[in-house]
């Protein structure tokens, strides 16, 4: 099991581990402990106990990442915790704990941990039900319809510009060439205006209502206005949509609903809070 160095952990302030090779060297050079660690501690550093709870927390993290729970992992974690305690004590001696910047970082870290703990506990007490998932799945399926469309467009600022482009198309100009030259949609102009496959709901209503009426290979002969400007739309193809089975998307729907519930929770808490 390859673990990252303690030096990187100190520099990046992230929960990393020393490498197995460095850990072995550290263990080989380490002096025998003067006395056994205190109860509920995995080690004692200059008289300061290193709590076993820290070891358990880091062990749980590593197990979630696929690391085995064995003597080697525990030995490396112990070395990591000892190294951290040594450096932390040196930081204390140097007065860094009193630094305004360090205190601000510690306050933020503490707050993030509390927020995370609160939200995890709230989600555990308010789980997403199968009925919630089914309802959202049915809503998305109904909204997507039975077909998806591959269209391209040219987006311009004014109606007159759009009419000029339509006139050029009628004279035989290539749609993709005009899109590359004139469209202000930077996301599609280099692809000749190609918008890839999408369901109508992915577009503004004014856009999709016109798009679905076009025959394949045809373009709009009048500008289509949306909040973005004026469009000339060409429909390249249509195909039946393959909507994924519920089992395929259930985890994603659960995550989406959970996030929505958290957003609602925070809005509710904020509404009750006195913010000045």
C-alpha cells in the first residue's frame, strides 16, 4: 500500500500518510519508548498522549479508500500520528498557534467539520425514500419526451442580422460555414453550430417549439428570438430516446434529491436566523 509523505501532508494541511518505505525507515531508526503509552493512547510524545480515537478516525478513512486493516497499516498510521504530534509541538513552541492566520484557518476547519457532521446527521434522519426517487424519475422521463433531436444553430444579436444569414442560406451558403463565421455562441460555432443530441426540454421553449416542427435537413426561414438573441435553426436528425432504467440512475437521483433537501434546510435555517 503506497501512502503519501508526511511532509506533503504538513505542507498541504491534508490527512495524508507517510510512505511505506519511509515508515519502515522511521520504525528502524526510532528509539525504544521510554514507557508504555497512556491508556486510550497509541503513543506518548514528550509526555503528551496521542489519542487512540485519532488512530481509529484515520484507520476508518484508509479503509474507505480500500486499505486493509492490518498490523502494517496500523504501524504506518501510528508513525504518521507521532510525526504529526512532534511537528505540532514544535509549531506550538514557535508560537504559530497564536498566529491570526493559523487561528483563522483552524476556525474554518472546525466550522467545516461541524457543518459536515450536522448535515450528515440530518440526512441520516431524513433519508430519501424510494417514493421520492420514483416521483423524480417519472417527472424527468415525462419531461424528456420520446424523441431527441440533433440540431445546429446560428446565434446573432439582431433580427436584421438573422434575416441576412437566412438570405445567404437561400442563395446556397453552407450552414456550418456561416455558423463559424457569424454565430456568437462560442460553445457551438467552431462545430458549425452543432448542438449535439438533446431533448427539447434542454432548450428555451421558444427555441424547442420551433425546432420540433422542422423536417430533417431544413432550417428556419424566419428568425427565432430567445433571451439569448436571434437564432437560425437547422434540424439535422431525430431519433427515439433511450431513457435509462431506474436502477441505472437511482444513485444519481438520490444524490440530487438529497442536495435539494439540504438547500431547502439551509434556506429555512437562514430565514429564521437574525443576520445583520
